[in-house]
């Protein structure tokens, strides 16, 4: 049998096609592929029929085989369906998005004890588990990889009615306390390039801005946390008093048609030399606004903050 000028033998059930050499080893028989993925032929056929997809290739004589890439794709689909995703909603996702779903699920599984402690309102256990995470991960990773996904899951369960408002409040209060402790251990005063961090009037969600304050301090910004829910006039005043180079806003809640004019108002009140950096889901649909820098993720925020500190350090060393 010929494939692209290469002679291969027909696959035997359970045998990798052409096992032992080059291109040929890249064809995997149905039986082996299904075993590697951990699904039955019936499931494969059901996915293919229902969603009119070809998840395997065919030889010229019509015998089916997998490429390694198809096996990897099927493994990801299987892991996602095991994690509770409907096949119909994931079958067209590219591999990197499937991998992100798998990673997200693994993270949530790791957070299960914490979520159970919150559901049972077992504060001592929650506190002990959070302290263990902090100890293991260090403050920045703790905030990014434990607190953020934990609070998102708390929010999901709360809006599904699976978690009481009281349990959510208990979790939020405890998380705030832990983040306050992390901030106290890393004071802003000695750092030369300064920032203030808050949320705009109407947004009481403060954990995102505490997280941002912590990450900013970790990369060397003198970030002052102002608490949430501040009018533009107060933010501008605080920026002047603290001599802030950056005003940093987090938004988890609020309508754009309300946020945009407030942002424009704040921009007007700030000195031209003060940068305005914003992030969080509330700003996700923000149109480009002059003098306002939107960050889609914390990694790009950390990079920009690190850059700014490095530029300042280099300029003072030169001067
Ligand atoms: C805790 C909580 C509250 C607490 C807040 C307590 C506190 N002291 O902070 C309380 C009870 C006060 C509250 C109230 C309300 N809440 Co609430 N709340 C939450 C919850 C569960 C967690 C929020 C949180 O702390 N997240 C932790 C942060 C760190 O997670 P994060 O947003 O994913 O953060 C990441 C990014 O956003 C990004 N990021 C965030 N900020 C910034 C900034 C920069 C510069 C950058 C680069 C990145 C960045 O980085 C983070 C790390 O990856 C969320 C659920 C959720 N999905 O977040 C709902 C949620 C935000 N709340 C919601 C709602 C609807 C409300 C209320 C309207 C409920 C009500 N009917 O009263 C009120 C509104 C109050 C107000 N005016 O602000 C909705 C918002 C929906 C929407 N799209 O607008 C959510 C999403 C819940 C839901 N699933 O419906 N809430």
C-alpha cells in the first residue's frame, strides 16, 4: 500500500502501522489508538456521527488508523469529557484550549478540600488549607493560582445556588485577611516607582485589586492599596499625594456605559505624566481610550510593571 510514495503494510488490529521506522511508525491502528485514549469504538463512532467529524484517517482500502496528533486530540477530548465538559461544546476547540480546560480542571480538583471547607463553613480548616497553599506557593503564586481560581469557583457555585451567600462572605473575608497579611509583609514605602491601586466607584470587589497590589510590589513597584469603590476625584487626589507614577484599576463588575465616562473623567483629573492601567473582566470590552492602558492578563501587567521599574533603575544608575 502506498502513502505519499512510501510503501506501508495494512494495519493489523492492535499493531502500530509500520512500527519500527520513520513515517510509517506515525500511523497507529484503531485498536491501539482507542486503548491509548481509553475510549471504545462505540464512543468514537458516536462522537463522529453526532458531530459529523472525522477523528481518524483511512488507508486506500478504507481501513481506519490514527495519526499521533489525532490520538493526542482524542486524549484531550476524553480528559475534558471526564472533567464534565459536554463533547458538543469542546469538539471544535483547538488543542491549546483543550489543554487549558484540562489544567483548569486539575487546579479545581486540587482546590476541592478548600471548597468543601467553605461549603461546610469550616473556617479553621479553610484557614489551615489556605496557609498551606501560601507556604507552598509563595505570595504571588498563591494569589494567582489559588485565590483567583478559588474565588471564581466560589462565584460560580454561589450563582448556581450551590453555595450560600454567608459561605461566600466568610470565604471573601478570610481571603481578604490573608492578602492583607501578604501585603503587610511587603511594604510599599521603600520602593521608588509608585502606584495606587483601587476599584472605581460602584465596584466593591476588592480581591482583584489586592492581588494586583501584591504582584506590583513583588516586581518592585511601590503600590499603595486604597481599598475599593472610590470616586474619580478621590483616586486622583490619592495619586497626587502618593506621587504615583501609575494609577491601577481593577474591575470585576459594572456596565461599560457607566465605566467609560468615569474612566475618561479620571483620566482628565490625572497629570499627563501619570499612567492609567486597567484590567479585570469589567474592562474586557473597553474601547481604546487615549491615555489608558488595558491589560488582558496579569502576566502582561507584571511584565509592564517589571519593565517600568527596570527603566527607572537604569535611568537613576545612569544619572
Ligand atoms: C466575592 C464576590 C463578591 C463580594 C466582594 C467582597 C470583597 N470584599 O471583595 C460581594 C459580596 C461584596 C459581592 C457583591 C456583588 N457581586 Co460579586 N462576586 C464575588 C466573587 C465570588 C469573587 C470576586 C473575587 O474576589 N474574585 C477574585 C479575583 C482575583 O478573580 P478574577 O476576577 O478572576 O481576577 C483575575 C482577573 O480578573 C484579573 N484582574 C482583576 N483585576 C485586574 C486588574 C488588572 C490591572 C489586571 C492586569 C488584571 C486584573 O486578574 C485576576 C487573576 O487572574 C465573584 C465571582 C468571580 N467570578 O470572580 C462575584 C461577581 C464578580 N459578583 C457578581 C455580582 C453580580 C455581584 C453583585 C451585583 C451581587 C448582588 N446582587 O448584590 C454585587 C455587586 C456589588 C458591587 N457594587 O460591587 C458577578 C458579576 C457579574 C458581572 N459580569 O458583572 C460575579 C462574577 C458573580 C457571578 N458569577 O455572577 N461580590
